[in-house]
């Protein structure tokens, strides 16, 4: 009787073994995992541009009140080889400067924007997020005849697995 029970247990154990090839099981698991198995939107955007435009992608320009010269307060954004990095060229009368703008990867191609600021010679540099909302990032302004740049907010993006 003990031999019969031992034989029955062995047959049951053998019958419970996995019979499907492991590749098939993995494929079925990834299909049933749904959206969590897809590539996150932030990883779908390439980190580098294939072509870099030499023209500014955004520009703000305002004439100064100097009666003798044709001077301006201006901010221009230029693409770089990195998709989420822009070169900011700043000018106030004869003063010039540069800064770098790093936009977060929100899962869509970056859309930099420059809007008029509250002060006379100021503007807000930001971007349009994936919900079509303007997000302010930096303020460019003139104070005591000096050209200044201040970060207003900081942004980061994270992807969480379910």
C-alpha cells in the first residue's frame, strides 16, 4: 500500500510540472501585463536631435527708451544637439550674455516659450507641458542697468512602475 501511495504522489508531482516552453510563458505574461509593460512616454523621445536649427525657436524683444540709439532688451532661445537643452542668448542695449535652459522630459517634444514679464524689461522663459499648460522656469530682467537671470522653479520627472 505504501508503494502505491508513493507511486501516486510521484505521478501527481510529474503531472503538475510546467509543460509550456518558457518563451511562450514570457510572451503571454508581457501581453497580459498591459500598459505597465509598455515603454514609458519619457523614454520615447530621443535624447539627441538629428538636425539642429540655427534660427531661434522662441524670441522676446522690446525696444529700450534710449533716444540716441536703436537698442533692445531681447532673449532668444536656440536648439542644441541635446533635445532638452537650449542656449539662451540675452541682450540689453550693448550688454550680452548667455545661459543654458534645461527642460524636463515630460514625454513630448519640448516646446519652449517666452512671455512678457511684470517689469518693464523682463520676460519669463518656460515651456508648454504635456497638458498644454505654460510652466514658468526662468526670469530674465534688468535691474540697476544690469542683465540678470533668476530661476523661478525647478522641475523633475519620474516614472514609477505599478
